[in-house]
């Protein structure tokens, strides 16, 4: 019993910490709860339910599946789902009408051939990186709606009204999700990307600022590890090494976001990725530099020889990176910017 | 017209290239097409259709949504979907019975509270990295089924048979997808991870093998860029820098895969990730090393001073890495393994 109690307390603590780390997670969970509850109201009020009948379920489904953490993510899924449902439904109805010309025996065969063809092609096209980044979800929904409409049409006669109801209920769900995710505590992927890039560069600057002091100190035996824990800037840069995938997914989502805050509709999100690549390049160099910290047996005369220039390079590079980070944060242009790369090159060579 | 023709030809070429690069993509598209066509047969044969009626649509939906490229990915979604449907359905039926005790006015309110509570909690728990990696899809399906069963129960009386039909049709779809993805041209995530790691290390080895020749050659003016294009090994290592996310998703999927080929059920996939981290560490050093290739003005006497030891370190490190790559490929243990890291350290220091 005691063990279970301790376990429960630790889990509760973890949950609390998860919410504390980023309170937007709690808001997001609330928003999803509210959206699903709202859409399920369709079932409780008879006038609403009578309009759509059991198709109301598509609205519920849409809300559950489409609601993503960031506004961009939600819009990506919303727009994909809406358009793909329309396209798939229209094509399904068209194919259905076409197959009625084939007679009773031929009909299921032609229908099956169409389904196979569309499903296989759409699945294959998803492998294109360009299409995958933008319309992956749309392809799934396209196959789904096309198959559903065309096979349902084989059994039920009112295929047009079926396709129509599906489209309307899905658009309803999509509209609800869009409104809630944009107007209630929005989490903008663009804003996140912006500060991620700026913070990454600031982390690199902090490392360089602290490096000189770390490298040229007289090493006290035994407490090297304790040291590292005291100085988070020595480890912070490591997250820059692996930020590629989060940067890319944020940039993909940011593209779908409307005008908000400082960001216009066609904000050049792609340039953030370029800056991210450069920052990672610097982080690789810093990682190589970091290897020197743990090396013993560096002759003292060599150390004292390089101390002066090394100090200068570190502090200047760090200043340049800091200025760069600030200018990204405030979206201003800074004359120091161009000096950055040049300095990095020298730094790399010196070490 | 000519422009459109040229465009069409270029797109056709891209499509062909996409299939050629990895023919498994074509097989995958075919497999999905076959699976969807098979499951839509339920609609064409009256005896099959009479069993499930319009719920047959869940089987179609399951196949479309669940069929992933790798066996592990498909199994992850299949198992998550099956279990979450069962759990969500059972809870939905339970809550439905509970709310019948609340009287006609209280019932929708209590029901809405339950839906809000479950949806918000499940959404929040998805932020736990551990749960996200293993059960993200399951959480979505859980919310979906729970909401669907409990709201449908408010309007229809045969809620138990509704939940049951949904479960059976989904299990049917899941079983079909599992069989096809395991037995017809399977794409094992584990196998892909295995060869990805081994190839990455081989790429690093190739770079080091070629580096010495590149660095100490007499630079011919103007053709430096042309050179790079001729020598793919100088660029191949760059893909190692960014392989983290694909390694991690492959390892996540590999965990779901049954016994196949050389791999047992509990193959230590986590260790591959550790090796991947080490390989990336080496790649960072190599990237720093690569910066030296483009630097001019290195004094010739310095070059000739380091040529001999540098040559030795490069060739030895390269040999060690190659041996390591082969031993991973064949899953054998090699005595050279341990020497690798030590050599890397020296290499870093020398440059």
C-alpha cells in the first residue's frame, strides 16, 4: 500500500510539473475538452440533432482528430480535411454516376478498380517530400472520403445527400476548432519558432562567454563533474545540436497561420530555417571545442601562449552572437551581424 | 501547350525516380490499394453487408488510417486503435448506464461533464514524452470512441450493440492490415534502423579515408567546387548530422515488431540509439574538420609537419570505423571496437 501511495504521489508531481513547465498545455487540454463538449451538444438538443441525424458523429470526430497544439497545426489539419473531403466526395459522386452505366455485373468490378487506382496513387504521391510536408493529412482524408462515398453509394441511393451531409458536418467541426484555436489562448507556431531560433543563438553565446573561464582555470581535482552541474550554460548548447526536427515542424505549421502580432501572412519562415542551419553549424564547432575541456595534459606554456588571443576571440564572438540573438528577437537589423561568421571561422582555426 | 508538356514530362520523371529510389514505396502503394479494395468487398456481397450494415464503414476507415509504411508503424497504430476502441467503448457504455440514474434533466449535464473531463485529461496526458512515444494515437482513438459511444447512447437505445459492432468492424480492419503488412513484402523498421546506423558509420569512415588526400593535395585554383561534386564521400557524412529524428522514429516503431529475420522480439533497439548518438558526436568533429578543407593560407611547413601523424590517424580511425560498421552489419563482436573512441579523441586534438 505504501509503495502504491508513493508511486501515486510521484505521478501527481510529474503531472503538476508538466503543467508548470508550460501552462499552455493545461489551456490546450481545457480547450479540447470545451470544443468536444460543445460539439456533442448537437446530440442533446433535438432541433440540432434532427438536422443531421446520425451524421452528427462526423462533427465530433473532426474536432477530436483535428485539434492540434499550435494554431498552425490545427489550421493545417482543418484546411486539409475540409478540402480533401470536398474533393474526395465530389470524385466519389462522379465515379458513382459513371459506374451506373456499367450494368449490374460490371458495376462492382469497375468500382473496385477505381478505388484501387485512387488509393494506390494517393498513397504513392504521399512519398513526395513536398506533398508530404503540406498535404499528408489531406491525402489520407481524400482516400477515406472517396472510398466511403463510392462504396456507400453502392448500397444507399441518396449518395448526393450523404456526401453533402458529411461535408457540412465536417465543415462545422472544422469551423469550431478554427475559432477556438485562434481566439482562445492561441499558441502560434510562428512565435515559438521565432523565440526558439533566438534562444538557440543566445545559448551558443553564453557558452562562449563561459568557455574561457572554464578552459584556463587551474583544474581542481575530483570536482570537475560537480562543476558542470553548477554551470548550465556548459550543457545548454547541446539542445541546439538536435533542434532541427522541431524547427522544421514549427516552420511547416507557421506557414498556415494568419496575420498575428508582428508576423504578416507571408512572413519568410524559410529564412528562419536557414538561420537555424547556420546556428547548428556553430554548435558543431562548439561541440568540438567542448571536447578540449575534458582533456588533461595540455602543456602550461601552450595554454599561456594562446590565452590572450583565445580570450579575445571568445568574448568578441559571444558579443556578436548576443547582438544577433537580440536583433532576431526584436526583428531589427544590426551592423554586427556580418562579422559573426568571420569570427567563427577564426575561432575554429585557433582551437 | 509546349510548356505544359514539358512540365508533365518532368513530373512523370520525378514520379518514376521516386519509385526507383525505393521500390518498396511502389509495393506499399499497391498493398494499400489491395487492402482498401478487399475491405470494400464487404459492401458488394450482400451476406457480408447484412451482418454489419452501415457500420462496415468503420472497417474501411480503419484500413485507410492505420496502414503505415513500416510493419512497426502499422502494428503501433493497429494495437493502439484496437485497445483504445475497446477501452473507450467499455467506459462509454459504463458512463451511459451511470447517467440513466440521473433523471432526464440531469443526464445531459452529467454526460457533458464526463466527456469534458475525459477529453481534457486524455489530451493533457499526451504531453508526457513517454506516453506520447508509445500511445499518442491510442489517446486520440480513446477520446473519439468514448465520446461517440456516450453521445450516440443518448439518442439510440442499442448502445451495447453499437459499441460492439464498432469494435468488431475495427478489429476486422486491423486484422487485415496486420496480415498484409507482415506477410506481403514487409518493410521492417528494425531492419531499416539496423542498416541506417551501420551505413552512417561507414560514411564517416569513408570521409576520413578521403580526407587526408584532400587536405594535403596541392590546391589547383578554381576547380575546388568541381572537385567536391566528384567526390560524394565529402558530402555524405552530412546526412549523419541530421539522422536523429529518423533514428528515433524507426526505433519507436521497431519496438512493436514481432520476431523477424535476425531480430528477436526484445531486441535492444535502445542501444542502436546510443550508437547513433556516438556516431553523431563523431560527425560533429568531422564537420569541424571539414572547415579546414576550405581554408587557404596554411603555411606549407606546418602542413608537412603534421602530414605524417595526420595520415596515420586518419587511416587508423577510418579502419576502426569500418570494422565497427561491418560488425554492426553482421551483428558480430569485434576487438577493434574499443579503440574507436580513443582514436577519435586524438584526431580531434591533432586538428
